[in-house]
């Protein structure tokens, strides 16, 4: 019974994600080429900023560990 509940929850979650992705794809296709390029450029910049912040934090932690030794 418990397993059925857990699996049912997972299925519902997957269905929700799929419908959201489908909606995103439809809205993406309705944009003009220029709008798609702008959105893509913004997303790439956001991802790059996050990656740089993560890398900086990793470097800081590494320095802290290295200095403790």
C-alpha cells in the first residue's frame, strides 16, 4: 500500500513536469527568432554567472582547507 502511494506520487510529478515542458516548448516556438535569441542569451549569461560563483566558492573552500593544514 505504501509503495503504491509512493509510485503514484512519482507518476503525478512526472506528468506535471512533462506538461510544463510541453507548454514551455509551445511558448518558445511562438516567439520570433530575435526574441528566442534574446531569451537564450539571457539564460546563458545567468548560467555563466552561477557557474563562476560556484567556482569561486569552491576555490575559497579549497584555500581554507589548505590553510588549515
